[in-house]
C-alpha cells in the first residue's frame, strides 16, 4: 500500500503540481517533494546524505547536505552554472543550524536554522544563508528571505574530487570548506 501511495503521489505531482509551478502560478511544490522524500531510504540515493558538526567558541554548527558525484562531468560553469543560485549539494537544499550567533567572513549570522545556498563564479562565490526552511533544491529560492550574504574567493584543489565535500577546518584558519571537482572555496567562521 505504501508503495502504491508513493507512485500515486508522484503521478499527481507530475500531472498537476509541477506544471502549475512551472507556469508561474505561485505554487510551492517543496512540501510535495519533502513528503515524497519520506518514503525514500536516503542511504540508497545516488547523492547520499552527509552531516558535519563543529564548535566555534560556544556555538555548535551543524550542516546537512547531499553529496552529488562528478561522474566524468564538468561541474562548475556547466552542470552548476556560474552566476546562478545553487542548493550547494543535491536533493533538498543544504541546511545549516547554529545554537548561538557566529561570525561568517566578518559578518554576524544569528542563531537559527537556515538553508545554505551559493552563487558560484570562476573567481568568487557568494555564500547565502536563507531563512526559508525545508526547500527542495533552489527552485523556490527567494532572495527576500536571505539573512546574510558574503563573498569569498574561489580557489582550486590539488586533485579532482569525485564527490562534493563540505568540511569544517581549524588550521590555519577556522571555517567551512566547500570542495568538488577541482574547485575549493573557504568560508571563514569564528566565534562571535
């Protein structure tokens, strides 16, 4: 029965909800994808989920994201276009939660739960903390819900990474590294 319900809901979404949202009728289909997602074993996804956590002073910061694979594709500038908002992973938008305020690239990010979006460019990335929760992808990203935006330089990896990796770093600086393919971005984070 559960399997039938899942396929029935997918059909409804494809036939009704997705066309309505694509025609610009203001239908947010994120809850639909989130509900369908409850039927899926996340460990069996092509882009598996990952969680990282670290402390910055008294603040605990936790990030949940999905790890897409390169699969012989050109990633930044092609699969992930330059200059467009990206969910910073696959599946649901990447989420970040913090129990106390932190300093991100010189600006204060208040305690709370956010979606982590990025705008990749060849020379720099814009890192976005958005207050609209439980989004699927970046389909309904709304700039009006941005709490903080910072720009950081884009760099390169010593080797090609098959999967997207987010990692907290402590040396030589503290912060968040976003790395995939041959691209590496560092976002400075400090205790408030």
